[in-house]
């Protein structure tokens, strides 16, 4: 059965290493990396101009090295306009169009790569999974997951196929691939019969499967890939829970640390 890709353990180690670096930085220059996470919520009275003014303040504040805008924003806000307002050298979730553009162009590195996509690919690196020359399918083409994942894999010389909601016969396509990154947001969409022996599976999907209110526990979730079936065929598969999810946070901390090191010229 498949080797389990344990994102929780990888993220824990990575957070430990980040902590040591932050402490070293504090000792040496008395500064720690600063991250601002902007949570807008869904209030009707949350106004776009107010949020934009905040972003301008954070852009100019030397204590802030990273700005993250929690998505999705309320529907009445112009998401593209707000993401564009973040200065690209503090855009720790890599969603500014210039950072996406730099990622796509391949001749220069972006300032930052989006955290969930970066964390997904980092798992392949840590587990020594060959990417170069392999066929990789990305299920989903969203700006925040599918697109950057596909660009990252392309940078590493994989042969890319991207599926989306209008793709016909996804099963036939997925069956030809070596690496499957699923970010469709559909519980149990990828079945064991879609997978061939030896495939590597990174399951990004975290999908609510029960909308009935429950008093004490969190809503149950399902993953894009049917784990019980897939683990019998694949050579490696992300742990659920504890796969890509924990990596997102550690990549955010890592991007913020890199930003602070760059600005402060701290090695
Ligand atoms: P999204 O809804 O914006 O995009 C989903 C994409 O999947 C779209 O491009 C759509 O065309 C495609 N899709 C939908 N149904 C499909 C189908 N039947 N066949 C092929 N493609 C299909 O979602 P998103 O924001 O990209 O997130 C995707 C999933 O990843 C969700 O489950 C989300 O909860 C999860 N997610 C996890 C993390 C994490 O930290 N692990 C972070 C972000 C998102």
C-alpha cells in the first residue's frame, strides 16, 4: 500500500526551523518578522475603501513584512482590486498578478509563491518524488490553487494537464498520469479506478460533506480523493487529515521570514 505523505510532520519540522531562525534574527538585530492577516468577514458594512486604506498603511509600515488577505472576500468587494493593492514585496500569499506573472514566465523568480500550492509541491520535494519529465495532472484551475500548482510543476519540467469542471471523461485523463494534484473541491471525486499503480497523489481538497448543524464538533469534511481506494493503488498519498492543510501555514510563516530577511538584509 501507498507511502503516506505526512504534511503535519513536515510542517512541524519546518515551523521549528523557522522559530530558530526568528530567534536568531531577534538576538542579532532585535527585529522579528511581522505578518498582517486581514480578515474582512461578511459584514455588509465592511467597505472597500476602508480596507484599501489599511492595505496602504501596511504596505508602508516597516514592521510589516507580509500581508495576507483572507479569501473569499464578501461578494460586494472587488477581489482583484484588493489583491492588486498589496505591494508585491509583501504579498506573502503570492496572489498579486505580478507575482503570478513572474511565476508563469520562468525567467525570474516571483517575490512569493502562494502558500497552499507551494506547500503541495514542497511535499513532493521532501519525499524525494521525481517531478522532472513526469506527467502531472492538476484537477482544478482556480487562481488560488490549481493555476499556481500547474505553474510550479511546469517550472520543474513536469508535463502538465489541467482539468476543470467542463472537462469530459476526467477519469480517462487522470489514469494516464503519474502525479495527481486534486483541488476540485468535490468530495470523493477521484476513485481508486482512476489511479494506476505507482501514482503519487496530493489531495488539496477539503470539502464540507454535511451541512447539518452540529452542536459541539466541527463539520465533517471529505477529501477530493477516495483515500481508502487510492491508498491501495498509489505509491504515495497525502495523509487525511494532515496532508496539505498544515503545509499552508508553515509556508506562510516561511514566506514572511524570507520577506523580513530580504528587507533587513539578514542572512
Ligand atoms: P474553487 O472552487 O475556486 O476551484 C475549483 C476548481 O475545480 C475549478 O477550477 C473548477 O473548474 C474545478 N472543478 C470543479 N469540479 C470539477 C470536476 N468535477 N472535474 C474537474 N474539475 C472540477 O476551489 P479552490 O479555492 O481552488 O479550492 C479547491 C479545494 O481545495 C477546495 O476543497 C478547498 O477547500 C481546498 N483548499 C485547501 C487548502 C488547504 O490548505 N489544504 C487551501 C485552499 C483550498
